[in-house]
C-alpha cells in the first residue's frame, strides 16, 4: 500500500506545525496507517518541498492509494521556516490527482483556513467537491478506518472522532518514524507534543474568537502515553520537544477541569510528566511549553508557583509561557468572555517573572511570559488601544520582562461568536491597530528586548536557517525563538553561539562567538564589542595569528579579546 502525506502546515491556538515544528497530524496519521498495514510505504512531503519539485510530488502521489492533505492556519503569523499551503494550492493539487483517494485533514477540515488575520476564513464546505473525505472529525481516525475497510470510502464517516486518547496510543508511537523524512530532521526539528484538548472555559462559553471549546469536554492524555511517545521520537533522533498542544499547560491533569472555569492545577502530575520525559530523553536539547492561562495563575497562585518551580527544574531555558490576554479593555473583556481583567493578567506576569527571569545556560531567561493581543473584537474602539498600550507600558515601567508581544487581528472562524461579527471592527479600527502596533514596536518591544538580552549576552546553540540580503538568519530551537541577524553569509544548517551586539524591535544582531580573527570577514570583525575600526584594520593586515596574545599586542581595548579566538 502506498500512502502520501502532504503537510501543508498548521497553526492553531494550541498547536504549531510550521518547520522547524512537526505537529501531531503527520505522526498520528502515519501511525494509524502502520497500525493496520505495517508494511505500507508512506512518503511525506512538506508543502515547501512540493513547491520546489511539483513533478516529483505529482509522480509519487498519482501512484499512491491514498493522499492525505494536512492544512489549517487558524492563527496566521509570519513564518521563517516555511510557508503554509494556500487555498488555491490545495484545490489545484487535489484536482490534478485523479487516481488516489484524497483526504483533507487538520483544522482546515474542521474549522476552515485563514491566510491573514482580519480576513474571513475560508470555510470547510469549500473543499467538499475536491476531496473524497473532508475529515471534520479526527483525521487519523478517518485514515485508520479507511485502511481497515480496505479503502472503501463509502464505509467511512469523516466526522469520526477518537473516543479517548487510548485509541491513538499506538499511532503516536508507531508514527514517530515519519520524522525521519522531515527536511529539518537531524538539525533543528522540534516535535509538538499533545497533553490534552478542550478548554475548561467552555462551561462559561469560552472566548468569542476561539475554536478550542469546540473540542468539547477536557480530556487528558495519560502521562505514560506522552512519555512513551517522547521516548519513541527520541529513539528516532529527535532532540527538541515542546509541550504545546493544550490551551493551558498549568492545568494538565487537573481534577476540576470539567467543573470549574479556572480549575485547580495538579503540580504532582506535572512533576511526574516532566520527570518521565527527562528519564526517557536524557540528552534532549529543548524541552519547552506553550500556552498558559493567566487566569489559572491568578486564581491559584500557590499551585502556579509550585508548577513554575518544577518547570525550572526539568525544562530548558528560553522557555515561554504564552498568555492569551487579548485585551486590556474591561468592556471588551466582558463582551468577548475573555479570561482575565488587566490587573489579574499583570499579577500573573509578575509571578512568572519572580521565578523565571533568571538567566539560563543558553543566554536567555529561564521562563518568561509571552503576551497575545487580539484586535477587532466585539466592543473595541480607540479607547481599547489606549488601554492596551497603558497596560504594556506598566509592565515595562515596573521592570518586568516579557519574551514577546504578539498583536494579531482576529480571524473570524465558523461556529465562533466572532463569525457573526466578521471583520467589521477590524476594518473600522484599522488606523488604531496600525498606530498601536507601531508604538508597541518602538516604545515597548525595543526597550524590552534590550532588557531580555542586553548587549554582550552570549546566546548558545543557534541554528543558521536562511539568508536575508547579506545576513544569515539564525535561531535557537524552542518556543518563540528569538531571531538573530548575523551580518555575513555563513553556511546554512550549522549550529553556533553568538554574542548580541545590537537590537531591532523584534530581533537582535549577533556575531559568532568566539569569532575567529584569522577567518572572519571585515564586516563581522567590525561588529565585535570593544574593537575599534583601527583595530580591525590592524587585524586584517597582520593575520594570521598563532594565539590571542599576538592579537592583544595590536588592539587598543583588551576587553575585545573575550569575544575572539584564533
Ligand atoms: S481560555 Fe479562551 S482563548 Fe483560551 S482556550 Fe479557552 S476559549 Fe480559547
């Protein structure tokens, strides 16, 4: 049996699958196939690979029995590692394939697909005539039943969902092998790991724009299932992990998850989970989290502090507790059913800072909050933007740190309250949005970044990913990695350390650390702290050097030596 998986990338409130991330969908789908047909041949393509060699994809896919398309950007952003599939590509490529059974899965099939915040999403119904099955349920279950039913499409219910996590225990383990085909494998590939789904705030209606409550009751994945999957991925060579598939990491295994809007966290379960992961993946390089509800921290301070301390013990530094604050305007918060008032959010930010702001081995603070704002929500007006800015200014003025501030325009999705409002307010308040974003970049982001990574900070283990002009772009692996511009064209796909020499609004400039004076370009040398222009000229004329003592003899400020090597 021949199966093709086309990964068009996903980005959901709880889950990311744009490289270097590999999300759960391709892994679970591959596992579902191999659970029934152990000998099945599965070929994995990313959408970027298809774009660069459409012929190869068409040849492979037209010979296949089944082609599964994965797609769905629900919270659009800008991506360095890849470009998510476009609606036209989905429709065209599916149309070109006549022989195989075509399945569409991922958030696109369930909620629709958005290409830009502030625009209405394309609803799932658009795709019905182009695919044999549009998996409005769980795509791995649809694939599993299709293979079991010997590819008889008419026997398959595309809305089938897993009844419990135990149904996919095997899929997750067996499917780990698919990572071997990922273009980022062996480099900076990071596996998104699922811990639970569903939002406890479903019982009060959830937030006006969010799809998570549509998953129904909160269901947790067992500690042993998660640990076994991490073990399988680790044994395949994966070294970077993010526990990102959940709306609020701090309530994993909470006993009140389906009873309370803000259920009490369960620190001992989180400890067991992290301990388990570390024991099966002792030499992992990244272990990060995503998504923390600031309301959980505010309402359960004691447990939240305990969890933060546990995290610091087991995770890797540079971690981000991304908090969906969405708005600092009390009126908007009430009208959209958002989770926290500004004072409550502020308290949560303070708590994470109190324990997480210490700098870790890779140069970044251990754990910082990330803040998400959503604009275009019900009740928003000019005052909302003023309040949002005051809120951010207060964080800065009080000496607190946040790793990143994400401001996005709402993407109205079917079956959310915002679907009825559409993009009306986005269009109406466009000028406020633009002004707010510009002000935040200049007056908040820049001074904040200078605090998070001051000049002279050594950042460890960055991966060179791509070029922009005459610069190499590099990032560490992990949650919301900081973009570093290196002012030279270095080889791609290498790992290196840098020293921070300058700041942009959302990125830094870095020079390889230590910088080899015998090989470095003039451009790089001239960025080294404490090295004057004259020193650079002298170095270029006099090199090669045998040791740094020789360099010390010709430069004016010896402090520069700490950043150099021969
Ligand atoms: S708290 Fe709101 S934004 Fe977060 S998952 Fe629940 S509904 Fe979505």
